[in-house]
C-alpha cells in the first residue's frame, strides 16, 4: 500500500481571482509571485508572462497572487485586476484571490513559503510586491527570490529549468 502524500504548500485552499477553483497544479513546477498593479515593480508582469510562455508547455505555471499590503498598491476589485493584467501585460497565467502575505491574516500558503530562506539565508516576511517562490513538481519549495530579482534573470531562468521535468 502506497504511503499517503505529504501535504505541500499548494494543498492550502486558494481560489482563482474570480472565485472559481484554480486549475490543478499537481505535478507542475509553480512560480508563486505576490503581485500588484500599481507598484514600481509591476512591469515584472512582462517577464512573468514570458516565463509562462517559454516554459508552460514543459510544466511551469506562474501563479500570481494579488496582495494589497504594500503601500496599497493592489486596491482594485477582482474584475479591475483581471482587466489590468490582461489588457496591459497580456497575462495568461492564473491569478488567485487577493490575500495577505504577512501579518496575523497571512494566508496559509505564505505562512509555509516564508519559512524558506532566500540565497542570503534570510527567511521570514515577504519584503514587497513581486517576491517569488519556486515550487517543484513534488510540492517542495525550492528557491526564494526577492522582489527586485527580475523574472527573466539568469538565476530565475536557471532555477526554473533545473526544476522542470526532463
């Protein structure tokens, strides 16, 4: 008899931006990113979409998680967020409901993700919008990239490529 699978961060309940269930992420590499529409880092949506287009067929899903905790930079309704992302950046990857990533109402997904240290050894709270967490096909959190690390940077692309099924 097979051992039951251990819970992974992606087993925490999270709805799509429109309130519907998210598509299954089982067996996929997932890049979880807390996103915002009115941030100086918002142009990173371009690089995130490029990652999705480049590696989606090989098993990557970029998962955008809107958050309004940093300077009120994601104030919109779900409809406004969806329209902005689609019209401005051509976003095709899934977006979740708006959640808190820090503090007492932190979503359980981020409670788990923020235990992983970044490359300098620092764990803990998300620093700002566009912090990125790479999750492997087995649900293991593999890497954490701070907000200013561009999605198309060599380190992010190399980590994604290494995590994808061969």
